[in-house]
C-alpha cells in the first residue's frame, strides 16, 4: 500500500505586508521631524508540512514608483497619459522571478529599488494552464498567474477600519518548476480575464531567499495591502 503522507506536497506559505512607514501614520499637520514618506512592508516565508508550521525568513518589500503613479490616477479618477499604467487598470495578476538574490548567495536577497519596472528575470509558469495569461513566443509559456481571492480585513490598530486587503495566490505543484524562485510581483492590468488582459505594469515587488520549486511542493502567497 502506498504511503499517502509521502505523496502530500510540501507547502511554502509566504506572508507579505505592504503599508506606509510609521512616519506616515502620525497625526497632525506640522510634523517637521518626520522621515520622508515611503511605502514599506514585510514578507514572511513559512514551510508547512506534516510536522506543522516553521518560519523560514522575514524580509522587507517595496511598492514601486510605477504603482504609485497608478495610485495617483485612481485617487482622483483622472488619466495621466505620461505614465504607463492606465487609470482604469487594477491589481489583477501575479508573477515570479529568479534573480532576487546575488549570484552565489541564495539566502541574502537584493534590495529592490523604487524605479524598477519589472522583475529582474521572470519565470515561465505554465505552458498549458489557460487561466494564466501573458503568453509569450517562442517560449510558448504563460508568465502571469491569476489571484485566488481578494478579501477586505479590519485593522485593529486603527479603530477596526476596513483598510486591509488580503490577496491570496497559490502556485501549484505543476507551475514554475525547475527554478530557484527569489522574487515576486503584483501586476496591474486592464482585465483579470486571461483571454482579455493585454497590458501589464508592475505595482509592487518583493525579493526573498531562493526557494527551489519542483513538483513536490506548492507555494501559497498571502499579500497584504494596507490602504
């Protein structure tokens, strides 16, 4: 008889938190001592198996300037033709990459910079899953993965207001195999329909220690956005 437990995949859970730093959360109009305003956050990577949950690493992440240009348009419902994202786009896709760490150092991620407009080296996710999008030739592979869900959550630190978005993405055993993954990004697009989406601009990017992806493990990303 086959051992069913041996067939169960290892699950890597990645928690990513994005919010403005403490300097942005101070009350008052006059705040001469505050640091420059910038989005900042945190990523936590866990390994989940039959023995329970074990934390692997925690690491900062970054909302990019491209994403902030999009936010500026959305706030006032006004189009800025000088920037790549359209005012009508929305966060709808997810991508992975393999160049988030320096060559020869797989455990110390490089720090993303504000002006990045893509992952350093994107990973092809699948050649057959039509729920994915951004099909490229001659690779004959899809490069963007759909979001599983977006859920509103309350922030207990701020009067239980509904200012948190929890985005879930599951990378199955069949996707992105054969790569040492070390970077991930949320993408803006004009549609979340894989057959319709036609433009992709990165909103946010995170780097992390390399995870060797194969068909024995799946990845679950929990990406939190604080408004």
